């Protein structure tokens, strides 16, 4: 069992991995949940089956997308994963411009 300087015991070796992935899963699961629910609703599968499938799609989709984003370090910042990838000044500027472009319509709708 490893002990950190703060005195907290870390008995599980995958705890730091889960700690890094939790924010990305939080961001992704919201979209996957809505998409799965909207996709399954027309089939009228019944409450328990539909809820189970939505849960399954959400969990597996979140895990899958986090794994994909970890394999693409230049893309990891989109879901809040920390990587060792160093972005150039041009890449950072393009990222800020893209965020501004994507967020502006929502901001205008909320403000007006």
C-alpha cells in the first residue's frame, strides 16, 4: 500500500487513473444519456428495458470515448483529460477561436 505525503493511503493502483478520467466521464455521460434516451424512445421498449439500455449505452459509451480521447492526446483537452502534449501558440489560438465560435450562439440566445 502506497502512502502519499498527505498521509492518505492509496491501496488501489487504478485509483489515480479513475481520478483523471472522472471529469471526462462526467462531461461525456450527459450527452450520451440524452442521445440514448432520444434514440430508444420511439421503440417503446418499456420502462425497465429502456432504462437498462440507456444506462448500458451511457456507461459503455463514456468508457469508450474516454479511451479514444486518451489515444488522441491532441484531442484530450476537449474533454478535460491531462496529457503531456504541448500545444503550440497557433493551436491554442485556434482552440480559443473554435470555443468562441461554438459558444457564441448559446451566449447570444441566453443574453437576448
